[in-house]
């Protein structure tokens, strides 16, 4: 059964930035977009780049390795919507960012 699991503290993820978190054997990218948190797979589907280390502009993250861009809400690649990363359901519980795993 899936449960919400803590991935980060709200203070750990600055607005307009992302971090990488390891939870239950998964490497996830956690982003703060104007106080709204988004969690996606950290691995870019192009060449495995670390999305959590990418540049964030609005609701889009750019992979730092080859520039592929992904919508943080849908996981879709902007240039190739059939290429997607997994998006996780998120809730904020006090000072904790939790994801459904």
C-alpha cells in the first residue's frame, strides 16, 4: 500500500530551485515553485542527467546535461511530449514535504 513519505523539509528547497532526495530506493527531484512543491523522477529520460540539479523557470526544469526541458506538473518533455518522467503526488505536512510512494 502506498503511503506519504517525507522527502525534504520545506526550508531545504529554496523557491525557484530543486534538490535531489533518496527515498525508499528512488532518486527524486524536489522543486519549490513559489511555495508549491513538485516531485519528479530525478533521472532525465534522454541521457540520465540529474533533473534536481537543473535550472527552474516557472514550472519547467532544464536538464543540466543536454538541455531537455520538462513540465514539473505533467512530467512531459516540452519538445517531445511522449518522453516523460514520473510525477509524484505531493503534500506539505507542517514543515515536511511528503510524496506518495
